[in-house]
C-alpha cells in the first residue's frame, strides 16, 4: 500500500470525542522516547506530521490522522518514564485504557519497542494487558539502524524467549524498523493495506 495522503484530524484526551465514524483505526503506542513520532513520519513520508522531540512524554493526547482518506492512524501517548507528574501520568494511563477498551473502530495496535534494550517489564506488561483483552497487536522493533544485524537478531530472540516463557503461546507478529533508512516502511504499510482490503470483502 502506498500512502498518498495524510492529514491531521483531531487531538483530545476524551475517547468520546474521537471521530464519530466507522473508519478503521490502527493505534501506535510505546514507551516514551521509543521513536514513535519518527516512525509515523517515516510511514507517511511527512517530515513533521507527528511532533518529534528528544524529551520523553511529548505526545500527551490521542492524535488522529486520516490516511488515504480511508483509515485512521492513531498516535497515542507513550507509557513508562515520561517526565510528567504522577497525577498526569495516572490520567494519561486512564484515557489510554479507555481508548483500547471503548474504541470499536480499532482494528489493531502496534506496540513499539526499542530494539537496543532487553525486555522491559513496562512493555511486556502492556502487551499482556492487550492479550488479556484480546486486542490484536503487532510489535515494531524501532531504531534497527543502531545495531549490527547479529546483535539485532540476538535481542529479538531474547524478546521471543522472554515472552514465550511467560503466558504467551506464540510470539506476536512483528516488524523491524528504522526511521533513519526507511526499514520496515513498506512491510508495515502493506500489512495495514492487506487488512483494510480484507475488511471490505
């Protein structure tokens, strides 16, 4: 699938105010500073569709973008070590879970993982949350350009082993990406395009 158009629709912190349409949605979420905004800009071939920042916690709202006039890309706040107050962090977590539990338009989530790091409890716990609620998701390992191929493979295998030793029967679908050199761009876009095509059948 080629992304030909991408336009901002709305930002808010109230799920009830999200677009009142049945356009399919794909939500992108990950630990703060995982490279989510850079990935979104890479996928859409836009330099600043999503705001990028070196400061964790930049995204603090539910952001809807209309892609190719027929599906929504949803940029969700990062979880984890964002430098916001405990009160704000609790509030962010609440509307994130509200989104996943109430949004009927959600087709699938993409959980972004920094490929350089060992499995983090905050990531595995969030994926368990999605699994327990039977919310479809894929993993996107970001910043692949920061590792040599062998190191990248070892880290992903470590992730597989960690999840399969837990409550998982199979490792989730996953992609390898780099916003620096467009790795994974075509694969992720085609995956979404194939799902949208099947939704029409």
